[in-house]
C-alpha cells in the first residue's frame, strides 16, 4: 500500500507561492542589534539600500522572472514578527547577556513592516532600491539577498527531474560532510554560520546548520540566522556591519568629521553594547588608515573582524597594532568572515593558533557550495557576489572603500574624496568570488 | 504550519514488522526460468538448499536476532504471487519472446508458497536449511539471502540518528553516481543489475536501479530483479545458474554419467528455451574441463557466463575455444558477473572491445557498496560473501567445484571424486570478496 496525505498533496498542487522568507527573524542577528541603536540615534535618518550584483556576467533579470521576484518581495512585506519570536528575543540571552533588547524596542518591532521597494529592469539586471527611514530600509538587506539568491537557485533547477535533484543534494551533503570531517580535526576551532545572505535556499541552510551542530559539536558556536538560532536552540551570532560607519560618514558635514566617523560609530556602539559585542570592523575605509588613526581605547575592545583583507596578512596587521599599543593578542579575538572555506580556515587557524583567539564566520562556502555537485553541469548554481548596500543617507552619497578595491561601493567622485581623507595605503585588489 | 499525516505516523508507531520481502517477484529472473524447467523435468526431486556464510569472521547469529530472522522468513512464507504479477509474467515479453511462461506453469505459480525452513544457531552462525521438493526449495535462495543481508544492514544502523543516516545515504548516492559517470563514457557498454542477493536493502537496490536507468540510458539493459523490472518497466535479465548442473551431477548414477551431466543440462535447457537464453555457465566443475569435453554444438549457443575465473583470462580461454571450433567470437556473447566493479568493468570492456560481444552483470558492488560512506566508521556495512546453495539432491550430496577453489561447496570426499572425474586443470584460488 502506498499512503498519501491527499490533503497535503492537493494543497501542494494549488499553492500560489512557495515563500522564500517566512519570518522576519529569518535575517542576520547583527541587523537587530544595529536596528536597536539606529532607532535610538537615527529615528529620522533616511537611508537608501540598493541591490548590487558584482557578478555582472550573470544577467539576473534574464534568469529570474520579475513577477516572481515581486511576489516574493510582496510576501516579505506581509510578514510581522510573531508573538513567540518577540518573546524569544525578550527572554533569551545573547552573548551571555539577558535583556539585550529593550522593552520599548520590542514593542516597536511588534508593529514593524518592511517598507516599499522600487524595482525595475535595466540592461539585464534588476535595479532594486529601498528608500525610507534607516530604521526600516536596513531590514531589507537580508530578505532582498535571500530572495534573489533563492529565486536564482530555483530557476537553475526548474525542469530538473526528481532524480537529478536527488543526486545534486546527495553530492552537496557528502561534500559538506567531508568539510565537517576536516574541520573537526582542529581541536580549538570556533566557528559559526554566516551564510544566510548567499544561501542556496532556506531549507539547505537549515540542513547545513544541523550538519555543523551534529558534526562539529562545541566547535560550532551558533548561527547568524536568528530564526535558525531560535529553532535549533543555538546561539545567535553577529555584532555590527559597514552600514554604521558608512551612514555616519555620509552624514559628516566636512572632511574632518568624515575622518573621525569610524571612531564615533564605535563610541556609539560601546554606549549600547559591551563585552563580546565589542568587535570593531576596521575596513570600511581601509584598515591601514583605521589603525593608524585609532584611539588607544580601541585596544580595550574584544577584537576585530577583518572582512576584506586576506586573513593572514590582515590578522598580522591587527596583531602588530595590538602589540604596539601594549595589548596581549592572546587575550584578543579575530573574527574571519570574508569568503572563508575549509582550506583558508585551516591555514588561518594553523597560522595564528596560540597567538590570538580566533573565530570563523563561514558564509557562502558553507551554505552555497554546489561546485562539482550538479549532474547536469554547473550553470546557474555557482554563487554570485550579490550585496545590498547603503548608497545614500539623507540624500548624501554613501561610500565603502574596503581593503579590496573590488569591493568598494559609491559614486566615483565621492570615492576620490574618501581616498583623499583616508588614504589608500594597504588596499590591494584581489578577486571577489562570493 | 507543519502537516503530518497522523494516520500514517500512528501506523508507523505500531507496525509489527517492516517486511524485507514483500512480493514473490522480488527474486532473480533466472529462478523463474529454471523453475519452469525443474517443474517439468524434476517434479519429484527432493533438493536441500543451505545458507553458507563464506565470511566466517562475521558471526551472523551474534549480529542478527533469531526471532527477527524467523519473523521475516515467516512473513515471506505468507506471500503468494499477486494476480497482477501473474498477468505481467503472462503478458510481458522476455528477451523478445512472448509467452515465455506456459499457462499451466502460471496456474501452478498461483498456488505457490515457500516451504518450511529449518533454523538453528551454531558457533555464532545460523544453520539454515530448506528441505523439500526442488520446485519449492529453489525459490528460497533469493529471499533467504536478501532477508539475512538486510537484517544485517538494519542491525548495523540501529541506534543511528537521522542525521548520520542522511549523510550515509548521501555519500552512497554520490559514490554510485560517480561510478555511473565513469561507466557512461564507455560507448558500447551493456550492463544489467545483478545485485538482488547481496543488496544493502530493497529500497536501496531500487534507488540504484533508478540511478542506472537515468544515468546510463541505453547502456543499462535491465535488472535481474523481477519485481523491479515490472515496477520500473525494465527488461528482466538472467538465464540459469549452477544449481542445474549441480543437481544433475548429484543425481548421476556413476562417474561416466557425472562427467556428462554439464552437457545434459544444456540439452534440457535448449529444449525449453532458445535465442538469447542460450547462455552456458561453464564453471560449475571447472571451465577448463567443461571446454575440453564440450560437444561442438555448444559453439552454436549465444554465449557463456564465466562466473568464477578472472574476467580477462577467463574470457580469453572461451574465445580460444570458439576459435578452435571455427566460430567467430565477434558474433558471440560473454556475460561477466563475478564481483565486478567499475575498475574491472572498464578493464574488461577495453580488453575485449571489438573482439567479442560483452554484457556485464553488476552485483554487490552496485547494490551494497557503502565503503567510505559511513560517518561512524565501517563496522557492519561491508558486504559479506553469503550464498544459498544446493547441498543435496534426493539424499545425495551436491558439489560445486568452480574455477576458484575458494568458491567450491560440498563434502570433502565428494569434492575429491568430482576432481577425479573433471580434473583440476585451470582452477586457481583467489580471494572471494563478495
């Protein structure tokens, strides 16, 4: 006898939409931490986020149907934080701290809705902007990315039969588990999932997170994805991102104020959060410049997240800075999160082991590595370098320089001005894969 | 919302048995072809089949619960051929021939039931005998093997959590698909599934067969498993086995009659079947002896299935015989089926390509290759060399010499007598893996 749940089957025949984003918690934890601060300090600031596809050879608007994209974005706008989600945010501890989110913030979140979007097609790409209060547009970053990435995966797999899909996922599972087996030979590894934004799909990310929980044990400290953290009872991981210094910089009235923006943001952050959340992101306008002008108190912070310099020289540069400021690197933390994979995690781990505390944020190569897995060839499943970035604040253009010029964003004239203010020392171009 | 079919879930909680054999068609096709002939020629012959575990280091009775084994054997005895199965046997064509099975045989099959079994435990092994009419005991061979092999797999996986099992099967799927991708580079490959008897489990064999169908296209000609052939609309593959000459030999009244037994069996077979079913199995009492005494008309048969000599020298020996008897090997067929895997299939294919027609029966290494797949190590999933063989006919001991002394069966004194009659030329020992 074959048993079929006829009701489910009939429902499946008729569903209008298979939603990609089903919860507002399906986002990165740092968005919530930043949002709480943004709401206090910038309740009126208007910020535009825009989708930027750095992988220009992939013509997204020719791959993804615009109507499907609108349906998914509209669905995300229909979501509200569920009561149980807000209860969990209120009652859970994060980084060992209870009541991380203030009651007034949680009350405000209960009313939260993603704001409108502006979408058109131009030259084979989608032009997707989110205009509005920073307190709202910031929350589009992750859903916009997960929606576009998953629609692209779905398009690539359209028309595949069940068997080809079965082999595809079997190989991807086998591939990830081989990575897990390599990583668990590193006794003091500290690793978390940072793969939400570039994931192949939500269900695949969930499988990956379960694999790390099962296979890495204590080495796996949690996930940046708040929904998966809640569902799997894992730690939610993350602190802050480039949008903070980028908006602070964009709003700076003059060059002197601009030069000081990265440090003002750190002071604001410290006023809101402490302990392990005191992680500085040094590369928004170049790490070399950041370190050269950094006040001594930055040395009291828990650590740095070098996010665009190659990990080993990038880490060495920060260690030298700590030593020059009389800090013992063995008490400090480096979080590596830029395009890491097993090889670079192993190399970085071995290089720094015993000299500094380390943590790895494993992103695209965790949740979207199907290279060599597709029985029908590769087309469409290779990850692309898609970001959703602040492009303007209160009408003024925003800029990111990065340690890697290939990751810079902003208008050319404004980038020139930033390079004048911050200098370009230490910036070296290397290919951005993901 | 999570939907659960509560009725199915509740049923699953309470089932008494998850049957391994669910249909009498879940057997090898050659059993039915042989059975039709046995029923005509030997309606009264009493034949004992016995389980023989050549992998003595695996103490099966310590791995498999006797009560579970009895429950599965009892369940198999409760089966009858279903009406739709008999309709399919009657209406389908096999090897291009319609009405392969006569109406009186099918009417008799409708009443068929597996006979009683005799089971005890001795020295860590199961002693499992099937006594009774050959027309009934012959049908135990495959169910006995699939039941014991799958109970062993189930025992090895008991207590594994869902995740470990998921990785195990993902790796096994990836591994098989890698083999498929290698095999499909051989343009004229002709391959079938012979893996029923040693399969990891029924569901896994079904997946493997679907994989070959999908991945090898026309290179995959079918399966020896009758149920899978029916369900997947594939050709049922197989002709005859050692039990025919073994019983004919055991019933021979004297040495002269014994020496002639292998050829009498071929004449009987030819009287029942023709065309592509005229495949001689030369190794029951040694291929060298068989060929040396073979009548010239054996050269008119479609081909040979060398089943215990190494494929390349074994094939060359037969080609030399054809040439010596004025036959063109390019019009003849060799079926290789002894412990084949991708490497030996490739090597054999390349060696004989263009010189003889070839077909490969892929068994254990198709349906039970989990080597390197188990996240928790290997114990219990490596295939074992388990057979179910004729040991006596009408009270007289049965013997198989084989080209490989490691595969010989029978009482030592009787083996001596057979070696006197057939000689031992050309027999060389090599390890039996599976």
